[in-house]
C-alpha cells in the first residue's frame, strides 16, 4: 500500500508550498491559511486530488507591500550603520 496522502499544496497567490496539517487527509473540504502571505484558501480534496480551489481572502498585495517595506527598512538600517 502506498501512502498517497498529500503533504503540501501550492499557494496560488505567492507560490509558497503550504504544508497540510495533520487533520487534512486524502479527503478534505475546508479552509487553509497560507503561512507565507496570509491568504485564506478553501480547498476540496478527493483522494488527494484537488477538486476545488478558491481564494477566500486575498492578502497577497498587502503581503507584497509589507515585504517591500521590510526590505526598505533593512536598506535604511544598513545605510545608517555606515
Ligand atoms: Zn500564500
């Protein structure tokens, strides 16, 4: 018997691989939160195959803004140290 349990699913927004929690088995119908960009997804798995994929809350733009801000702050901090 092969273990066909899916261990991860790609976030459609930021392309990060979201690791599926323990409670997500081969059949799952529920929400999933991307730990990278914070977007909320709804997925439906049937025998580990993705049957449905919806974005419930899109945080990608916000996340990108935050990342940009972070890198700007890092650059500013570096300049200040000189
Ligand atoms: Zn994401």
